């Protein structure tokens, strides 16, 4: 089965579906992960417009570009731990995807779907606090409309430090994946993101990822699990 994982930022794929992704590759499924936003550019010290200079000083731009490359290097290391060989990075502005025409994002995703021909797509939850996550969900939902597509299953995941911080929309999982054999690799993959992993009690800490996995495990009758919300599943 071909799987497409569509995320806004590097590390979202690990936080939301790292265990499930590894389980797919272990079964022989072909997984591709696409990262739509840079994950860095919103951290610039000045400026607003989405241009190459970001209205920042030259040294700031050079440093930011290096941070982007470092983050992508970390992403490749994390993906290698999950046995994912096919990744693609796009250049949409970090935490400013709402400034981009939605159609442009939709077309980007449609192109990826046409190339990879996935049966299942994983993406962000519609209730996330992060604006990029919201845009990616909306664009993915549009790109996966059930006419003339290979996509039969559209599934959302949570991202600790985003999904649980939005109100009143909540994550209501109805699909759980036992990740007992995958959890420690998921955590190692998250730790590959040297500048994104945090210390407990931050939601993106290694300890908290274990807590979240145990929580969903207890909900689903497993020791540990990842939780997902099925948006659409079509059987023909």
C-alpha cells in the first residue's frame, strides 16, 4: 500500500504518526512524507513579507538558511529511523501559510497525490492551534475529494503542543494503533530533531511522548498506542 504523510513542519510527522509510519514500513508499505513549510522562517527577528530577504539583515538570512538546512538534515535522520526513504521539502513560509492562496497549496498536494498514488493519507487535525496545520488540513481535504483519486482513506493525527492547546475544537480519535514495538524508535526519531525536542514537562519531550502513548493505550486496551481521527474511509 502507498502511504502519503502530509505535514506542515519537520517533526510533525514523528509527533503525530511516528509509530504508525514505522509500522507501515515494517509491513512493506511505501511511505512518502512531504513537508510544506520551512519550519524556521517565523523565527526571524524582523520583517513580515514572504520574500527571500524576509526584511532581515544579511547575516540573519544566512543564519536562517543554515537553520533550515540543519532542520532538514535532522528530518532525514528521523525518517531513516522510520525506514522512510522518500521525503520532499517545500518552501511555504513558516506560520504564515494563511498568507498563501489556498489553491496553491491544494495544487501542490494534488501533484504529490498524482505522483505517489497513495491509498491512505495522513495529515493534521482540523482543530490544531497552529495556523499552518489548519491550512494543510483544509488543503489536503480539498485535494483528497473522493472523485478520480487513488485516496480511499484520509486520517488525521494530533501534534502535541498544538492540538491540545486549541479550544473548543477537540481531537476525537476513533482509530488506535498499537505501537508497543515502535515507541522507542519513534522517540529516538524525535530526539534526532536536536532543536525541536524539549525537556519535560513540555509536550514535545521524550517523557511526554511516552505519557501520550500510554494514555491512548489505556483508552484502546493496549499498553501504548497512537490515536487518529478517521475523516473518510471508502471501501469499493
